[in-house]
C-alpha cells in the first residue's frame, strides 16, 4: 500500500498544520522548547511531532529525523526564520522538495545578501561586516565607516539589538546592549553584526510569493512608522496599498522584488522584502529581504485585502500543488497594528470578543498570556501585547481609527507598575517581524 504523502514542518504553527492536513498531507512537526512552554503545541493537531532543542541546528534536526516515520515524505517546509537553512539541508538529505540551503543563507545573512546585490549592480546602502560586536576596536571602525550608521545582528530579525548610531558613544551603548543579551538565555544574543549606512525615507514592506522563478503575487504595504523607531517607543503599524489607487507604488515594488529575488536565487516560496521609499523622483532603496512570510499580521491583512492566504500558498508551493489564486482587491483600506499598554504585570485586559466587537476590527490576537507581564516595546520590534487588523469603512481616516483603537485598548488594560522582564526564551521562539 502506497503511504500517504507527508510533509515535514519545522516549527509549530497551527494554521500550517491544519492547511497541510486539509490538502491531504500527513503532518510531521518538529518544534523548539519555547513553543511547547508557551502552550502553542497541541500534539493532537499533527500526525506525528517531536521536540527539538534547536531548529537552527542541522544536527539536532537530523537526530530527530532519524527517530521519525517519514515514509512518503515529499517536502520539508518552514516559515521560521531560524530554521530556513536547516530545512534546506534536511530536504537535500531526504531527497525531497525543500528550500535551497545556499539560497537560504543569502536571505538569512544580511552581508551575503547585500554582497550579491551590490555585485549585480544594485544601488544599496554601504555596509561593513563586524565579526565580533564586542571587540574594543569596533567604535573606531564604525567611526571610520561613517555616521549615521545602523548596527544590527548579521542574521537577526525583528530589529533585535538594532541601534541607530550617530557617534562612538552610541556604538559603545550598542555594545553594552549586545553584551547584556549575550549573557542571558534570551535568544537575542549575537556577536557577528553588520553596520549599514543610514537610509532616509519611509519604510515599505513587499510580501508575496514566487513560483518557478516567477513573481506571481505581490502586496505592497507602507509602515506607519519605520521599524527602528520602535526603539524609541513608537508602535509599529502598516497598511496595504491599493493596487488600483497606488499603481505607481506597485510598479516600483514589482520591479524591485522581481530583480532582487532573481539575483538572490529564490525560485519557489514566500518572501518579505523591506525597502525605503524616497521621493523626487520616486524610487525604492533595497533594505533587506527574508524568504518567509512577514511577521505581525501580514498574513491576515493580505487575506482581508486580496482574499489570498499566504500560509496556504506556502504549503501549496512547498508540496508542488497549484496555488489557490487571490481575488480582486477590495477597495477598503486594510491595516494591522501593534497594541500594548504600560509595562508591568497584567491585572486585567479586554477579552478577544470585546476587541472584535469594535466595528472596524476584523482580526485580533494576544501574544502574552493573561498572567504574564506586558513587554517593554522599546527592547525589540516584536515586543507588544497584541496585534489587530482593521478594515476601514470607505472614506474613513485610517490613522484616526488606529489611534482610537490603540487608546481604547491601552486604557482597557490594567497593569501593576513594576519592571517587566523580557521572556526567558531562545531566539528561535521569537516571532519574526
């Protein structure tokens, strides 16, 4: 009897598991300790599952694979930033469909990525690779490189330990922050950094997928504040631009995404590309790109705007199945936003139903348990209490609706004012922004 086709998933994401099973695939899932500890894992949802200490470690994943029933396996798939290269090597080991490990390294390593694009003639910010951010020579090296400069881990995510530096003192403060993370169990600890010339302009994000090397779907969105501004307390939010009203933006986005993804070698899969829009004349400057779905509520916003579930598209592409096509975009404005309150221990908060009762809110989720602390949003971009999507009625002012929702939510949350410790977790358990 021919075994049922199966798919090996790295990382526990309930929608992916559900979609894979709906598509007739047997699901085998590997997940890190933090996903178990946070209550994300329900073994009944998958056909087979196993805890793996580090999904970024090929050794750990292969040792788990040796214990699993992978008969009929047709693909390895992940949307976890930290597991992309592992997924590629494990797919090659099994002889099944999966990402190309070399290509995934270009998407994971910001210096490799920029080197490839620079060699192809892209006009992108200058950069300097820093082998060890804690080296005493770094402040002088960055000063010689030139200020203002953005310092960040070479293979990080979510602006973790990302700092805009304007002088040597700022670099020393960045070193102190990196040293703190390097000495704690929080998986933000990194040593190899990249210094990038600061790029002015409003940051955009481009989300979609390629298949057989062709860009088949693209959603262009504009951040309300640039992600690095969250380090000063701004709340991240974004809205989907309309492909009819903002045709010019889609022309810019399509050109940048098509050219850069081709150079980087992504032939099949999802992408999340960040770029800076500069006016007069309009142009997009490449920032960085990930070979996975964007974080926050990118999936939900695209689903509301275009009727396309990028989770489903990711599984369909991974398994070699036809992709369910999008529908025409709705005319309403669609946006997602972070929601939070004063840092401290949670005392009470509105229920999910209470948030969804607000007329403009279509999607909502908490990222912090009811007995946890509200995280300090200035530590890293992914720190917040909750996410929400709104669909604005025609003619409504999007920024007004977002401000009203944030103010209402913040006022409805009650906390005890005390220091909120960052979650004790590994970098593999941090949502990718």
